[in-house]
C-alpha cells in the first residue's frame, strides 16, 4: 500500500482511529483552497489499466450508481462514470467540484452529479449505490464514522473500492530515466523555507510523525471490517514512467495540501520564482521524467 500525502482527521475528532499523535488538528475548508486547477494539471491521471481492471473485476456493465467520496476534481469519478448509469462525486471543497464539473463538460460526460458535502455528513437516503470509491481521500476523514456511513448507502451486493496511489510525484529508485527527475528533496526544503518546518494543513499544522505503511493498512482493514465489510480482494497496477513539463511539476507542488497556494499569502510569487529556478537548474530545457509508484485497489464486499 502506498502512503497517503499526510494523515489527518475529521472535524471535531483527534485523528484516524489507531493512529495516535494527530490530536489538535481539525479539518477546515481551506485545506485545498486554490489547489483544484493545479490538481488537474499536476497530478498524473489514473491509468486506463486501473479502470479496465476494476471494470472486469466488478463486472461493470453501464448499470447501477457510483459514489466517489472525496472526489476532488473528478480524477477517478470521470474515468469510471461511463461504466455506470449514474455517478456522484462528493467532496467538501467547492472549488474542487467546480473544476470537476468543468472537466466533465469538456469530456462530454453528463451522467455525473456533484455534491458539496463532507463524507461524515453523508445522508443515508443518498443511496443505494452499486460501488463506492475512495481514492487518496480516506486519511482526511473520521474513518470509522465514514466507513459505517458508506456501508449504509451501498445496495445489496455493493462494494467499496479503496484506491492506494501517489499521483503528485514518482519514486526515486535509481533506475535510468529519459529526462532528469524533478528535484523533490530540494523542493520540499524550499517549501519549508517559506512555510516553516512543520507540515501545514489548512489553518493547522501536523506533526512530522513517521508513516508506517503496513500499520496503516492493518488499521484501515480493521476499520472496514468493524463497519461490516469483508472478503477483501486486491488489484495492483504497475507504475510507469511519465514525462512532465516544468509547469506540471510546479502544479504538482501547489496541488498538495501542505503547499496549497493560499498558505504562501503575498509571498506566493517569490516562492514560485524560486521553485522555477530550482527546476531550471535541474533541467534547463524544462523536461522531466518520473517513475510512478504502483497503484493498489482494495475491493471490500458486504
């Protein structure tokens, strides 16, 4: 399982169940403020192989309803929507949903509804759904509460798909690449110079705690089982090498909650100039390559 960008908690709660140390941080609407357009350009799209694998595993045939929870700008909602009669993308960030609606219009996808709501407030009468998806979003929620609510909106034979992915940057595995890899370590240091040593998240700051990927997976599995899910099946899609422009790398940085544009205030132009200077030094022609991490999708049944 790949680690999420940073663990978090739902408003009014002290952190994900089973992961101590996040007390004092609470969700707020500024978490991804101003990031939606950067998210679309800076995040590597989910590969077609993932969508095809899910369609085959779940025998998708254009019927039933999809609910994509924490959908952002529709990164997974839109590729999956053609496999359902209707799809609903749910997100707490209105800017993300506005961008999702623009992307849907540009792609000619008209069977999607967009709901501006926190997953913790999901009403039971929004269902029933054939499939619920969570992609790079569960870690921001009160997971035990959300898992129970998602169990409640699934119809008979419904499934929950939890997608583990890292789409803003690749892995550093020492393998040769066509172009230089973005200087991610130096970029992270630049963010710290402007925003301080503690990772920002909305109006709060999260402590720098180690991420135990195996431990996180065990905790999440326990949460799903406690909510009434079982029979987990995993699908894995290998990572691939992607080429990126300097503009896309800049967008990937601004797509992060820990480097959302609003955090820089009136220093945002200075930060972007320094960031582009780093990139020009690493690759004078502005071309980069990254090897993306594999993607895993855990399918939980009821």
